C-alpha cells in the first residue's frame, strides 16, 4: 500500500486527511453533476435540456391538443420588464410552434440577462423540446432598449396521454456582473 | 529530574495548553454537559409553549429558532462531543497506549469547539434572530428565506466539522498504531471497535456536510444557484446531500453508545460479552448500510417508485445487524449474576427504549406508511427514543460507570438510582404520547396544535419538565462525587469489570501506560 510517511502515525493521519479533502470535493464534482444527470435521464425535476433539439421525422398528432402555459418571473432585484406575449397556446404534439417573449430594460445603462427555464409537471420535461430558445444564450439590452425574444418548441408525440397542460416558467437573472462566467447549471 | 512523571501544570494554562488525553477528555465532557443543559433549556421553552394549545409564551418565529438551536446544540454540541470526550479518556486506557497519537491536534480539536458554539448562540442576539430552518436546515428556508445570521451558522458548522474530522483522524491513528503488544484488533474492547468505525464514518461524511453548507454560503452570498430552482438548481439536491451526511450521522451518534453498553452489560452480568465477533461485524455492517439508505428521510419528495423501494428494503436490512446486537446484549444477561447499580439500570433502560425506537424506525422505513408519518410528532418520538434513550442514556451510564475510576471517588448510589427512575418515567411520559399525536396527524415544528391534542401535549410537557429536572440531580451527583465522594481505591471499582483500564490504580494517574502492558 502507498506510504505517505515513514512514521506510521503521520502516514495514517495524512491518508485520512486526504480522504476528508476528497470527500469534500466529491460533493461538488460528483454528487451535484450526478444528481443533474440522473434527473435529466429520469426527467424528475422539471429541468429541460440546455441543448437545441433536432427532431426526427416529426409526425403531427392532430388528434391531441395540449395547452402550454407561459410564466415569466424576475429574480429578486432584476429591474427588467419581462413577459410572454401569449400566456397560453394550444398545440398539437409533433408540431413546430413559435412564440415570443418581450423584454425591456428600463435602466439607463446596458445590462445582460439570462433566463432559466423550468417545466411543470416535471414528468413532462423530457417531452418538451426547444429547437430555438432565448434561454440558450445571454440577452444583452442597451439602456432603455427592448427586445422580442423568440422561442420555438415541439411537444413530443410520446407525451403521456394524461398530461393535458404543461407550464413553462422562465426566471430572468441579472448576469451583467458575471456575464463572462457561464452559469453554474441550466 | 525525571520529567516523565510530572503532574499537571497549575492554573488556567493547564487546560489551555494541555495535550493530556485525560484533560482533553474531561474538557470535552464538561463542554458537552454544559451544551446539554443549554439545549435542554431550549427544549423546556419548546415544551412550555406546547403545554397548552394556542399561542402562550413566545412568538412563532422564536419557536422556530428554539427547535433549530435545540436540535443543533444537542446533536453537535452535546452528544457528539460527549462521546469524543469519552473516546479521549478511554481509548488510550483500553488499548494500553500512553496518550492519543496526535496530542497537539487533540488540544486544537477541542479548543475550536467552544468558539464555534459561542458563535452559534450569539446569533440569538442578532437582527433577524438565530437560524430557524430546523436542525436539518433545508434550502431554501436556510438560504433564500434565512435571517442574515445564517452566515454565522455556516461558519459554526465548518468549524465544528473541522473539529470532528481532526478528532476522528486522531482516534483512527491511535487505534491503528498505538495498541499495546498483543492487543490484536479482535481483542479490542467493543467501545474501541465502535469508535474506530464511527471515526471512519465521520471522516467520510463531515466533509459532505461542509460541502452542503459551502454551497449554501455560495447561494446566499456569491450568486450561485445550487439549491434555487429559479436559477437552474434544485432544493431537493440539498436534501440528498444533507441526508447523505445525515444518515451516517445518526449512526455516528449511536455506535459509540452501542460500545458503551457492550462494556457495561457484561460487567454487571459478570459474564463475557455474548457474540463478540458478531458484534464487530454487525457494527461494520450498520456502518456500511448507513451510506445507502439516506433517501428514506425524503420519501415524499417525489422519487421514482424504484428509488422508494430500494431505500425501503435497504433500510429494513439495517434491522438485521441491529437485532443481532440487541439479542447479544440480552444473551449476555441471560443466566448472568446480575446486579442493578446505576450504570446497569441506564444500560437496561437503553436496551428497552432503544429497541422501541428501533421498531418505530422500522415503521417509518415503510415507504407507503411513511407518507402518513412524515414530519409528524411520530418522527419526533422515534428519534428521541434513539437519541435520548439511546445515546444520552448510554452516555449517562458511562459517566456513572467510569467516574469512580477517573476520580477515585464513588457517586451516591441512591441518588444515582433516583436519577435513573425519574429520568425513565419523565422520558417516557414526555415522548410516548408523541407517538399517538403524531399518528393522529400533529405536525412537528409548529408552535400551536389542534385542540384534540391538548391532553397528550400537556402530559408530554410535564414529562419533559420532569426529565429536565432530573438532570440537575445528575449534575449535583457528579459534582458532589468529584468534590466529596466516598474514596475508592480498588483497582476494579466494579467486581465484574474487565479490561486494561481496570488494571490501573484508582484514581487513574495523570500519565498511564508509559510502558505498554502485556496483553495475553
């Protein structure tokens, strides 16, 4: 076995100290990513994919209609006006749908924002595919500027039949100060 | 001058700079005793408020601070340090070592504790009050909605975690390297075994708790969103990380208690411990299983059914090694020449009440039933049966058992037995009715309750006051023993006691086993 010191007491202690440090790191580099991967695979906490979805042979299911509701929230201290232009849409699974969110920066100086999506019920998360989303990128706005931010999505044909309504919620964050840093997780 | 046989230094510096395992053990024990009374005082406030339905004495926000501080102080300030103190005192004596392996670190790991708890207690006087999210401090209650004092709380957890890790490294290094010649692992007293395994658990999971509070710190102050759903994080992640620490933590608390009663029951049964080997393996199995059952604390968060089933079956599996232990203790007493001095009474009290707590734990492990029990007073009753009647009773037994050996003076046996019976009745009166109100739907951590729970709550409060008051008798007995107890000079103190510590003179000299004893 690896020996860190010729003094057996120092050797034992050093190995245990290393173990403690490894366990501390384990929380950050294993537990958090592993939890996110598991939730992603199992689709259990409403996190949608951060990547654009490329569809395979879309087959529009005209027999079903699903209601999509949109919610926009400002994180604490975020001064922007931020809202969906339509609060709800009725869509067919498999069809490509477009909508637009509106944002306005009332401050005199330029700011950068990041929107974070969440799906409810969480079971629906893995059946909700965004092919284009303003949340994939950060949104800069000049002082007093406004923007219409596009969202294009497809509801998967395999959406469980008991789900009739999906709520898509966005929270917008002020990331001006840390725009260069990627956000911890999407 | 022969400087190997000097006594302790004089004055305050003896305690401040000491590297002597007995001094440090004593300080740990007094510190945890004082924390036991502080946490107990908070419990009395809780029970006074719950004496009658309706808001009686304190504001709901303050009630939340009381439940939070009571839990934190009892777990981290009273129970854990008390067993570390006992380990410091007894492990070198039991394995025939002159001191702990790392005496200076030992001093430090004690002396960072009082400032940490001073910091925690000081939050009571800060704007917004003390932390109020419960001892489990779930996010976002402990992040987004916490009082500003949460930062002090986080620092306190970091410091006491550091103290625990250093203490554990010390214990492992001592046990692995400083056993007397002939003291093989399978000859070690069970208290040493349980502490060795506990120390490994601590090294593995205290850093996880440190990680959890570090994430809280970053969420509160540095704009990350580990536990905030709005920022792409997840509050449920906090619960997973917390309980990945928290479940091993409950075995960290109870395993040394198992070790203590495994020393005491044979002594007063005048028989060898039944099934020593199986005790060791059962302890190790419990420690291993503790890592794969954490989510049974969170059945109601919305886990996949496969997850619920896995954690349910894994949890039930723990009943097997625990049952092995309980049956071994009973078999040890079977046909023994029993006598019922105070340490034995507390050990038998432990055995009976811990088993009840184990059974309610088994009830809670059943995932579909847990949806009813979850966050009710049934849970409160369950964990007080294992924490108080388990850990605290065994710790009390340990003090009565070894105090005469430490200070060469006998405690007052009548007072000790009185202490036991008042504790036993008070404890059961306090916590047994909580099973009923819990099953009937009374939620925990709420300062008010529905009228139909009034009678049981009044009984509970009276029981709690009785139990609390009986601890003052304990304090008096301990002080009176140290100051003016009847002198004992028998090496063995108890005629049935076995082990290296009983070969030393009574009271135990300041330095012991400078030449290792021979272990056959």
